[in-house]
C-alpha cells in the first residue's frame, strides 16, 4: 500500500536530487529544499496536463498496451530548461504558446505501463561516498 509513496520518494531523491545542496548554511539548504519541492509540484501539474493531452489523442492510435504515461525523467529534463522562460514571459499569449509547446514535446515521449512486469532485483555492493555532504553539480 505504501508503494506509491516509496516511488515518489525515490523520484525526489534520485531524479530531482533533493539531497544535493548548493551550500552549507541552513538558509541555503532550506531554500534548495523548498525550491525542489516547488519544482516537483509544478512538474506534477504539467504531467497531468500532458497526460490529459495524450489521452485525448490516444484513441486515434493503436497501441500494444492499454495504459501509457508521460516519461517523468524526460519531463524533468525538458522542464528545467524551459520553466523560467514560461514563468517570466510577460505576454500571456506567448506564455501559453511556450506551455503548449512543452506539452506537445512531452506527448511525443510516452512510456507504456506493462501489466504484470516483474524484473529480478540485482543487488550491487557500492562503495561509500567519500564526501559526507553532497554538493549540487554545476548545470
């Protein structure tokens, strides 16, 4: 029953890199954390809009599997370069065009939800990180 929560936490930790901070002070860490949570919420809203746009066009195509979803990793990659351009656009019609262009890009990259798929889990021994505090990599 907790699987949805666990996968969301995994996305926060691995895809959004919520534990990578750009500084050491508590204020910087809090700002990075809240900015990542805000980005995650915006990504979830955009994901819902892209999923609704996909569902509207899905009936015209013949797909192998019954369910499809937006690729979340690609969503994060496309959104991190386009979000400020969308939010800071002063003209509302241009802002809407940029948003619709982003949705059109996301609809092209659909991942099928395969029912009953179980992959064996491979356990790897990883070396421990030699740095105690993680630092945000330069983008």
